[in-house]
C-alpha cells in the first residue's frame, strides 16, 4: 500500500486511478464513514454517511476496480 503522502487523487489520470487513490486514503485513515461524517460536522460541513458509503460503488461504475 502506498504511503498517505504518495496517494494523490488529484493526479489520477482515469476514474479507476481516482477510485483506487480514494480507497487507499480511506483505508489509510482508519476511519469509518460515521467517523468521517462526524469530523465533517465538527468543521461545519455536511457529509452524509450514506453518501460516503455510496462513493466506492459510484466510482467503480465510472471504471474503478471492483
């Protein structure tokens, strides 16, 4: 697995690379979707847990790895 500083979703050339990078960041964080939702709320942002849970599926439909 790549180090967190090596994972750069903004440099992805394809949707598959982006999906992989985002998955790596999520795994690296060790946070659950619920924890990410809570942290977003603590910073005044709204990030629904249901949306977070759907992201990997949506990215795979765009060509990401299964």
